[in-house]
C-alpha cells in the first residue's frame, strides 16, 4: 500500500475497510440467494423465468441488509450508491466491487483528490442543512422534513388548540394575511409562542402576504339561507356528512364561503349561548328546517367557548327562526331558534359554450339568461385594470381552474369570455374566486398597498415572510428594500413560485433572494398548476426541487397536501403517495380544516418512515423485512 499523509492514510484505511465490507456483503447475498433458489426450484419453468427469479432472490437477500452507511461512503467516492439496482443487483454489486479494487490501488494524488471531492460533497449537503435551520428552525427528532400548518381562527380564540397543533407535530405556524387582521394575527402568535415556550421548543411564525391575486368581485346579495349539504357518491350514498358549527359568538351565521370569516371555513349556525353550553359530544339535535322537514344533527366536539362542531347526514335548509331541539340523554329537550344569518350571494351557473362578461365596473355580479337567450351572467373583476392586457383567444381560468374560458372580445364593458370547460351539470361562479390568465402578459406590482401596510406588522412580529406572486429578481429587491426600511433586513423570506413567469425567472429569483437573508422557495401548486397546466405540474415540481438543491435552498411543498383528509377525515390513495413524496422537500405545508390535527399526526408518521427509505431523490437502503 502506498504511504502518504495522515489524512490520506486514514482515507486508504477507510477504503480498505469499505472493500472488506463489500466483500462480506456479496458473500452474504450469495448465500441468501442460493438458499431461496433451492426452495423455489420446483416453480422454475424455463431459462428466462430462472434468471428473473435469481435476480429477485439476489435483491431480497441484498435488502435484508441495512446499507445506509455504506451508501454514504460509496457516494462520497463518486460510485454508485446502490439505490437503483433493482433490475440488475448482482451486476451492480460486482461493478462497485471492481471500482473499489481499482481505487484502492490508486496513486496518492488520486486518493487525495477523492478525499477532497468527498469532503466537498458533504459540505454541499451540510450547507443545505444549515440554510434550512436558519430559515425554518431545527428539524424534529427522527424527522428531516418540517411541518408547517396554516392557522385557523380557532388558534386565536383557544390557546389549547395551539398546544394541540404543536403536540401533533407542527414545526412552523403559517398566518395568511389575506384573511383576518392584526388583532387576530397577534392573538394567534401569542398563543403559538406561549405553547412553544411551554413545550420547550421554538415554532417560527411564517406570515404570507396576500399579494396581487386576481379574483372575481362581489355578487348580488340574497336573503340569508344556509344549506348543509353532505357529500354523496355516484349512487347517492353519503360519502361524508356536512360539518358545521353551532356558533354562540353573537355574529351572524353563514356558509363560510370566505374561509376566514367562519371558524376554519366551516358553515356556522348562530344559536343562543346558554343553549350551546349544554351541548356535549354525542348529543343529538332535532332541527325543523325551512322546508318543514325534521332532521337530526349530531354533536361532535366543543371548539372553544363559543363553538361546537356538529354534522348532518341529510340535506338541511336553515333560515333565521328555524327551531332547534336539544335531545338530552335524560329525556328532556331544550329549544332554541336559529339566529341571524349573513346574506348569501347569488351564484352564476355556467355551461360549456355559454358567454360570460368579466366586467370592469364594480357593480355586484348577477346571473343572466344563459343558453341561447343571452350570456350566462356578469361577473365583476376585482382588479379591472388587468382586462386591457387580455387579447382575443387567450385562456382564462376561474376558481383554481375548475372553469375554463377563452377571450372572445374586450370592449368598454369588459372581457367577453366563452366557457370552454365546466362539468356537464354546470359549474357555479361565486364571489372572491381566483382568476388566472396564463397566456396574458399581466404586470402588477408584487407588493400591493395592503401588503405594504401588512409588512409593518410582519416585520415586527414574524420570523419569516411569504412573498406571494413573486415573478422576478426585481420583485425580490423590492421586498428587501421594504424590509430594510422597517428595520427587518435579516428577516427570513420565502418566495412563492406560482406563475409561469416565476418559473422562467427562478434562477434570478434565487440569486437575488439568497444574498441578503435566510431564504427558501415554496412550490405553490394550486395556482402553479393552473398557470402552467396540470400535465406539467409534476415535471416542473421536480425541476424546482433539483434547482433549489443545487443552490442549497430549502423548499416548502405546499397546496392540497392531505386536502381530503383535512376536510373529510378520509385520505385518498393519491394523497398518501403525495405525502410520501413530499418528504423530499425540507418543509410540507398543511392547510386548515376540521381534521387538521389528524393530518399532522399522519404526515409526521409518514415523514419519519420515509426518512429511512429516501433522501431527496435518492433511495436509502434500510433493511426490508421479507
């Protein structure tokens, strides 16, 4: 063996040890393969079948070993880390063994170069970990990926809820500045920080600026009536009940269409406080609804002093004055009436082929005749200045892409659209729904007047600012200047990538963002999917993860993670796979909803399991138990 420096000798000794470890592994794999093939011999049907089963036996014997430490050492040397050998296990083991033999006979300068390269690789991984800690805080024990949770109004009202979020596994708390205001935000922050202090750990506060999101404007008001509607399958069987809140806050009840006006977006039924205080989980309430039909409502759990979560298995139409009877276990009943309800808003039902006016004026939207008799209706655009940027033939998407349209004409009234995508039974357009113009060159300031006002609070109270609809390096410079002016130049910031322009300008956004303060990216998959097309989302999502890793920048995987579980307490199979793949990011964001605590606990469990099997895009070979 050639002699060299102490560090070089150490490396060569490690290389020799690695060769011995590989030789031992190959011997154990060979023995295990032979044992299995002898047991399987009666099932062999031909040469092709025998080769396939021989590879399967080799793989099973190979995966009985915990190879994670060996993978790291092989990767540091620039060799295969064995993570993609499923179809050719023996050939991979043999080629790696030959490469180790060759390296062990290398000259000192080659060995020293390998040492330096291995150290540089480790340094790159270390820089990403350090940047992640600076921005997102320490990782949880046993889990690399942080969990960020969007706080509902309940987090401001009930300190216990903040404690529950932390106990289930929340690492960062997100406040959406598009909803509520400084008084509510401060209550949320105080409750989270008190809970974190009691738990003996930190929980950074991430505040998302609303940004210049394009939306539909107000719709014409109609007298208040609330429909509790369960979800049903194609056969009409109940898939999930209608969840709602009995609300004794004194505020008018309502459908909760604007997520922040109701507790976590629930529909709310206004009732008397003394009646609500007697409700207990498991109790039943009989309602005589607006159609005179009797319905049974199930009480589920208390959610603070003024709210009780309940559900309905049947359609229930409620209006002010409808009678509610609390059926207690002792045979007694107590009566109350539904209190005031917010005015509801007219909706416009659109079908493929119909015309729709996206209007310039701020008058409330209203339905039209539809069909061949005229347009389906008129919907105001909350930012009418963008309509002059539209051109004939360009696409328009409404409500996160549920409704598609094409621009037919732009005139003094607004933009006339032809509906190109909607369900056969039609889709409804409601107030404050998102508008996307993926083909149009729309230039709006990344920081709105509201954002600049909110930044005063964010700079003072938050640990991280989320930058919505950032599209360029110039946008990043503008945010940096505003934060400097408020004495918060070192405040962490996360650029939310949710437009076509932002994807095209991603390297420049990273360059400008990383030089000033702790920085990360958020893959905001909701608007991004509409902007670039659903078929491209998976591809672009992967590319963003790769580019961010190359820049040692942490990534937040966001939008609709466990959406069905959070809303209905029933995860889909696709959601489980999505949650498992999200472990490749440094942080995963969950939205608010009635079952968010269950979603946090499940995501925590999945992330801990996946950590043993995957690091970024590389498989980690923990022993399988077959």
